[in-house]
């Protein structure tokens, strides 16, 4: 099947022709398969956020193409607007974009802009609210009376209610406590399963991306530095550290174990680590 | 984009004008404005223009950025020009049709009005482009010092101004971010009637106001935590002091205003 998103030789330059000119993306190319969970990592200013805003047509590429379902999203005005709805984008700290009088109406903002019928909007709002764990009563309160974590969920539901085929999230768990993080990540995974959607998530938590994603993109200095499965990416641990990025805690432990002479292969999730240690125990009685 | 707004921006530089005491620059701006309103003829405007161009040249501010800063004011300029052109009484009629009469006097008055506004704004830009907001408010506070005798909270006023200036770029950035976020949810700011466009602003203004209040609150708390107390008994790390070039600048100012006055007395 054709990839849902294709990015071809993308370049983007901010404030072109002024003294503040800055190239944020250099010749970036990759494609995204349907149903994939893609992680994007890279340190601050590496072009991650710019890249995400290209994918739903918020920023126009200086050169290069973005194909959604094989069609260039900038070839036609209608396609550009469609891209906004088919590719949902949740910004960093999305709770600061809430504005309506009730949670219900805020979540309904996106679907309403799509021009849907009232009963369809109602269905989507309730479904999205349920998907992120909001209660019926909470739908009728002002979003400003909610706690930070709940506001974040309302904002994410606001994008999920548009039922995008590709859901892009920029650090959805930033500033949340561990329980809140786990819950939000669970809701995202559930959305992917129930809607057969494609997820792209920017994260600084290597443990999260190692556990959740099928594939990783590594951005460095406006370039796409690596593109591969978490296993492939995290075996290049030294390069990642050089870029100022981290590797999952378990990977670090196992790399050190290997250095100490134990016959282990690098792992990147806790489950794999447990398995590897069990194998080691079975094969070598001394351990 | 919103980021391209240059109104009141500070361009760091190393020219004599950058290094002048902010009080000197403020006083010179007042002198310049008074002289501009005293000028009545081609000759005196010419003198003023030479002074302005020389000052811009010395400041090494690219003239392009001054011109760019004028863009938002085109409407006011055109409006002023047209009003003066059509509603000034005069004797020498140039064009007359229907209810519109354009006289030579009106033409020259409209022209001078536009030139006056342009020069007024360029002079103000020169001040804000060469003076950082902090030293500008410092200068204002020092100049308004005597008003303390009247129990006017001078320090607090200048502190408020300083904070307001500081937050302009922050709020512009914030607006940009909120706009992108709402666009991602399908908000449309460009099409529709005037009413639709006004309504489309609500999703931007509400979050913007909330974040502005939040920031103000955080800043107030941070200042209180450091036991900030304005006004009496507060000392400064950088004291303002007039130097030789400040006195020289004042000299230029006196010459300028004297020249315009003399020209005026000759009816020029």
C-alpha cells in the first residue's frame, strides 16, 4: 500500500531575504506508512517543530513536496485545507489554546470548522472526551476550572475529535507527573488502535519512544540524521550522545554490561532487558 | 507575519547616537519636534531634513528599516493628505469639478502636513532604534524626577513602561503560536465577512489575554519574592551621566532651533 505521508527533499527557510534568515530544514525526505507509530527525537532547535507544521500545511515549504495519499498538499487550495483536518496537530502545551466557555464547546471547535452536522459533532465530541478519560459532567464546566493535566486532555481531545488519519503530537507529556504521562500515552495508543490511525510523536523521553514507537526519526541541525527502528537507532548510541541526545536508561546499563564483558546484546525496553537477563541466567549458571 | 513588525524595535549599534545619554536623546527629540512645528517654509524644512538625514547617517541605522517601519502608517498619511487637500480654503484654484476644488494653498499645505508627519515619525524611530527600552525608561524616570515633589509615582510609572515594552515581543510570539494552534483546528482568519473575521479573533484573543494575565501574575510574584520595592531609597547600578558629546549635541540642538526661529522671523 502507498505510504500515507511522503516528504520529498523538503527545505524551509525562515524570514527569507532578511538579516534574520535561518534555514530550519535541509533536504529532509522520508515517508510514513499507514498505522505506524513514529517517534521524532532531536534537541531543541533541530527543526522538529518546523517539520511538524509542514506536514499539515501550516507552513509552506521553501522547496520540496509533501504528499498526502500521493497528492501534493500545496497543489490545490482544497487539498491544503483538507490536510489540516486529515493531519491533526497537537502543539506543545496545547492547554494554552483553550478559549471556549465549556469543555464541550472547545472540543467541538475543530469538528465545527470542518462543517459537520450537529449530531455528528455531538458524537465526535463525546467519543473524543471519553477517549481521553473526561467524564460527562466535565463536558459542561469551563475549561479554565480544570487542572493542568485535565486541560491538556481537553486540548488533545479537541484535535482527536476531528478524527485525523495522522495524529501528530509535540511533546504531549511535557510537564505532567508520571501517572499523567502514562495515561496520556495510553490514550494516544488507544486512539491509534480504534481509528487505525498513524501517530507521530515528538518526545524527549527516550524511554517512552523506545517502548511505544515502531520507527524513529532523529533530527540534528536541520537535517534528518537517522531513520530506523528504535533498535537500529539506539545501537548507534555514541552518535546520539554526540548530538546531545540521550539513550534509554536500560540501553545505557546494557552497554556498560557489555563493556564489562557480559555476553549481552543492547536492549532498549524493560521487557527486553528482563528477557535478556533471563536468557543469560539460563545459559550461564554463575549469574 | 507578525514577527516583521519593527515598530519601536531596538537595533543594537555602536554609533555616537547609540552612546548618547538617553536624556539627551529625549530632550533632542522634543527640541526637534518643536523646531519642526516652527518651520513654515521650504527653506526651514530643508534645514530640518538635512539635520534628520545627518542624524540617520551618523546612527548607521539602515534607512530601509526606517522606511519599513512607516508601512503601518500609510493609511494615516494618505488620510491626512486627502483631508488637507480638499478642505483647505485658498485663492489660486488649480482644479475644479463637481463639488471638489483643489487650490495651490491646499496642495502645499497637504504636502507639508505629510512631510511633517513623516519627519516626526522618522525622528521618533531614530530614538527607539538607537536606545534600548531599559535606558529609555531610565532616561524618562530621570527627566520626570522633579515630578516626585508632587507625589507622582515616577519610578513606578517608568517601571510599568519598561515591563510593557519588554513584553511586546513575547506577546507577539505568543500570538503567533496561538494562531497556528487554532489554524491546526481549522480556524480560518482570512475569508468571510467582516463580522466573521471579527468572530474568528475570539479563539486568539481569549487565550492571549489569559496568558498575558498569567505572565503578569508570575512576574509580580517573582518581583515580590525578591522583595522588590520601587521608588524611595532605591539605588542604580548604572548612573546616568552627561558627557562631552551630550553637551555638544545640546549645542547642535540650540543652533537648530535658533536657525528655524531666525528663518521664521524672515518669513521663510
